[in-house]
C-alpha cells in the first residue's frame, strides 16, 4: 500500500516512476538516493506508544542536496 501511494506521488511530481524507488519502499526500511537529478528518501518513525509507526516519503527537487 505504501509503495503505491508514494509511487503515485513520485510519478505525479517527477513525471515517471523508477523501479528502484518502488523496490526500496517495499522493503519498508529507510533509504536515501539520487537518480536522474532527483533525490528520493523514505524515513520511518516509531511512535512513542510502541503501537505503530509512520513513513515519510520525500522527493527532493532537481539541484537540491539529498541528506
């Protein structure tokens, strides 16, 4: 589910969806990389209650630095 949602955002902003992004999101682990002038990043934060977590999907604009 998260892969499809983030993938739709990427495709809408960048104009295409690269296969690496989808496969990385499906792993469910944080990542960061740059490709074709864009930066892609997934963060995962566990809730303090221990009852869940949230993902943050980032697409960094061309020319910006991926941290």
